[in-house]
């Protein structure tokens, strides 16, 4: 690299051009809300829980039946009671109850329901309304866990709610919204003593190139067969994934973004660096491209009493610099590199999950690479939803801007982000805490807080897109405190690469994913102060 930097300009100009490796890209429109006429907000959120339970109940019942066929319970004398074919205590067989309120005291049974965490420190909309007169917003809570042990775990369905107790509950990760099956018996206090717990586990995983193969089979055309053959023999490349650019328009953003752009374009370093950059076939930006606005110490009254301008905008209330800097950064990359852009909780997009794409009008220089709105194919620049699913080079990808994982973190004591991501897949729910704490006003209704911390969820009625129907090959979560990665396996040979994407603003790290082996590596950018 040092020899390349010391070359004369004439020698550098004579370097042969290097072509970037191509890749196939097939996004899925699972989380798109098409048209204002299809968006209704008069419904109750409870229907989402009932629909989620109805979708996952058959799978969990199948898992529970297989797991508890030879269930045994140790007696008070420490001897195990064996069961030939069904769960039983002594000669008592464990019965399956269709409803939570059908459980009877002293009767061994198992039931399927939705977990609800009763936590005093969890956001409460009624308390938010009662505190509406507050001038200054209280700081958001890092955890919902009660230090005095007042938290309770409930199991509910359409019939009612049952409190769960037992030492097993302290050994498993549970949050509001996950669907589980529990076996045990009701005690004299009316609580359900849990002896074991099961979840749906990983669903079916599609084969690589399955979407391409199915499309080719349906069209049955020679051109599609030839295209599919080309895909299967494609040169191995890499996918770059980044999150948390947090562009604020300040001068400090410029150097780090310039270094990142030069690396991705192959303009940093020598021939080896150019060749490495050429293997990057796509860039995925996983949320929070724009930094949080600075409120400059203004009170809520000052913010709410801003005069509404008839023409133009109030420069004191809106700063166009972050969006302009993001647009310039994307426009410098797009002639060479295709980009998938997911919104985050600080980006100029809808706050309700699933977040809809950032409108191309916000990015006037980059929108030339976006396909027309009615087009069914993704453009070179794909501004998409959060969460997002799609196929890249035949692999099924699923990812989001990190809000579901960051919200689960508030329910548990530990900070194992990969364990949270694994549980999300085994629960088969990409955003289990929506619509509860991941939905609505998080802590207070004050203006300052709403500008930075609100989230939401669309009240689905006839579907539940957050239910994971197929296991992805790659699952990433953006805006995490540090980079982590591992591979988990399912009961039927499923294999998933989990990736926690760190915030680039804080760590200077981007993740490169090899599309052949699904192995990951980190590229770190450091800025050194003057001595």
C-alpha cells in the first residue's frame, strides 16, 4: 500500500479499471403499506395479539405434544415418575386445555397463550395523560425491571389471564408478546406453577436460490433458465452492512464519511484495497442515517408555540443539513454501488412500525436511481421498510434498525444481544413487544420527548407480518452497542447467521458478509487527533 501511495500520478492513471462484482437482489414487500386508502387507525391493537396467537398456536401445540409425550415429574421424595406415553403425575395424565381459564387447581395440564409482563416501570399511556402538564420530560428508563421484585409474568388468551410462577421462569427469556406453551398445575393461590416451557422454534428455511428457481419454473422460459444458471455460477462477493451513520450536518461528520466513501469506491489504498472494494456487491444501511436533532435547550412551550410559516420553513425548527449530507454521501456511491436503505427511529420516515421507506423526495440527488413508484422491481437504490426481508444472491435476509432488540433489552437483566436475536427467531416474532412498549408514546407526551423517542405500530387486523413464516439465512439488527456474530441451528437443520451491527458514529465499524460462506469480518475507520 505504501508503494502505491508514493507512485507518480501518471503511473496511477495507468492502473487498469476493476469492475465491481454483480449480485442478485429480490426484496420482499411484506411490510409495505400500499396506499392511504388501505391505512386505517381506528382498530384496536388487541386483534394483533389474537391473530398472532392463532397463527402460532398449531406449531407450538405440535412441539409441546412431542416434547411432553414422555414428561416426568419428581415427587417430594426425589424419585422420578416415569410416563410411558403421556405426561402424568403418578397415574394422572397431563391434559391439554384450549383456554387459559379452563385450568383447574391441582390438575396437571398444559396450555398455550401469550406472555404479558406486568411491570410497574413499564410505560403506561394513562400515566402519560395524567402527566401531560409536565414541562420537562423525565429521562427515559434504561430498564423496565423493578428493583423491588414487583414484576409479574402473565399468560393470556381471548378467555382471560393467568399468573405464572416457578423457578423455571428465571432461567428463560420472556417478554410481552411471545407465544409459549407451559405445563404445570394451578396452586392454592390461583397461580400456575410452571414445570416446563416450550416455544415454536425455527420455522422452515428456504433453500438457497429457491425464489429464483420458483420464478423460473413458473415462467418456464429459456432466458430465465439461462439467467438462473448464471446466478448459480456467480463470482463470490461480499455484502457491506452499516448502521448508525447519525449524520448531523456538523463538520465532524465529513472526514469519517469521506473515508468510508473512499473505501467503498476503491479510492483508498493500493491495488489490494481496490480489489477488496470491488468484491463488495451491495451496501445495506440499517437505520439511523440521520442523527437526533439538537433542541438547543428550549422548553416544550417554546417548541409548541413556534409560529407556523405559510411559505417556506422555520430555520430555527428545521435543519436541512443532515438530509443534504446524507443525500450527497449516497449520490457519491450510487454510480458504482447499489444501496438498500432502511429507516431508523431518528430518520425522516414514519415512526410507526413497520416504518415505511424514506421518501425519495428527501434525497433529490439520489432519487434518480430509484425505480418509479408503481414498478414491481427494485431499483439500483432501494429505499425500503424497517423491518425488511429479501433475497441477496439466493440467501434469505431479514433485518431491522434495531428497535425490537433494543426494546427487549429493557425487559431482561443481561445484555446479550445475540441471545435476544436468537430468541426472536425461536419465538417466530420479529417484533414481539409491539404493540406494547415498542408501540405508542414511550415515556411521556411532552414535545421534547416525542421529537426523539416515540415509536408506534400499525394496528393490523387481518394479518400479522411480524410473525416469521420462514427462517432467514442471515438475520441482522442495526444500531447495537457492539459488533457480535454467531451461527445458530434449528431442530430440522436450519442454520442462521446472526449479526449485531454496531453504530458507525460511535465505533467506526462496518460489517462485510461473504455471500459464499456467510462468514463476517470487520473494517474499522479511526480518526486521530492532532498531537
